[in-house]
């Protein structure tokens, strides 16, 4: 069995999420693939979905789709509407703004947003 390292050509360093009063190191930035998400299990049992867009900007939102209750947003498709980056849920296709967590298709729904630091 062999193991291959995935490189993206993006800057190296770590991705950290603000969680409570601490910064939680979640992954090496070089392992993120632009346009694809990864799920992160947080110490309190909750989950975050971490994304890097094609410009290299990293975002983190809650991984739970509020419409279905499934932890699937990390599997969604990235896009933009009016210059605002979003992820579309893979189940019912509602779009969530990656910067604010607001649902672009239903103003009454939102997901949590995590402050991200890369260094």
C-alpha cells in the first residue's frame, strides 16, 4: 500500500477555527482542494464544513443541513451568486452563503459560521 501527498499549489500552513475561547487546528492547508469541502469533527461533537475557493480563500460553516438534519454540507457544490460565495446542499440544493451562513433561498434558515485563520 502506498500513500500519496496531495498538493494544491496554494500557500502552506494550518487552518484553524475559532472554537469557544481557543483556536482549533483542523488541517494542513495544503490538503484542501479548491472547490471541495471537508468535514471536521469538533471537540464538542458538532461538525464544521471547511472549504477553499479557487482564489485560495478558506471558509468554515456548520456541516448540518438545517432542512434535512443531515451532516452533508461539506459534500455540497461551491458557486457564487452576485459575487457571494455559497455552497449548495447536496440533498435539496438550498444555497448557504459561506461568509454569513444565511440561506440564499430561504431567509429564515442559516448555518453557523466559524472564524477561520490560516498561518
